[in-house]
C-alpha cells in the first residue's frame, strides 16, 4: 500500500488525525528532505524510518519501492509542505504503483493554492492551477495562452522571481488586471496583498520578499479584451 499524506504548509496544527494515524502505522515514510520532515514527526512523536524520495532519485528507486510494496510493506509519501503530487514528486511513483497493482490511497489535507484562492476575493467557481511557470523555454508561449484564459489563474512563485513575474504578467495580461499575492500561509507573518498587477508589483518591488508564495490572477473578461491588451 502507498499512502499519500498531506503535511502542514506552515502551522504544524494543520494536519488531520487520520494523517497522524497513517504515519504511525506505515513501515517507511518517504519524504523530500529528511531534515524538514523530521521536525514534523518529532512534533507528533512519530518514530518511523525516513527515506528520501525526490525529483533527483525518483527514477532510480521507484522500481525498488514498488517491489517492496508488492512484498507487503506499506509506505507513506509526504512532501516538505502540502499535498504530494502538487508541484512536487509523486506522480511517477503513483503511476508505477497503479501499473503494478499496488493499492494507492490519497488522504485529504493541506495544500497552499486552495486557501489562497478562497481568500483572494476573485471568482472561485472556475479556476486553473498552473503551478510554477517555466523559467525559460515555453514561458512566453504559456503567458500568451494564459492572457486569454477566462478562469481565475493560480500560480506558485519563488520570492526572488515574484516581482519579475508580476511585471511580465502586467505586460501580457494588462497592468489593470486584478490579482492577489499570498505569502507565508498559516504562519505568523501571513500576508495577502490585493490590487492590480501594476500596484502589487510596485508594492513588492519596494520590500524584501520572503516565504512561500501563491499568486492568484483574475481571468480575462473577454478573449477579445485580452488580445487587444497583448497586441
């Protein structure tokens, strides 16, 4: 059995009773960074073997992990923060388990983009989650596609690239497009900055940006309007 177990995105209390039970029961816990995960496990008194599973080793060890699960071992996969598979490794292992008839259970729990979307003040009935934009190849192509997207758009971004991304979005989407930048969700210094892309870019340009960031952008009201803006 493979369990996908969400972990808190900041506040350590944001974990379910079931998640704690599963982490206490499994044979091995797979994690991105053993140092980060150890803090959570120590907080809840969970003493289980930790094994690294991340984008740099997933192709090498997945077959071995699947064979261990076929032999009867149970594994929990966690990430540094949030739900496994959302902008971090999990898909490759999940697919391999399914292909080899190993049962997979995904537990509900914390993920950053849902609370960021809900408190943005932008429409929540229809949205598209794009994760991190490409750093180079395909970036402009994707921005051109998204500028006509009518649903609310959700992105993840790093502190060092936030201002550049906001300025690019203002160029492609129009400076007056509404957005909300949420950083440090559930932590002591949580911040939600709302306004136009131009206003929010100027705000963060004048300060040092830290923390995990979710960017929520208003969808295009009409495709024609966005096309006119970009042209």
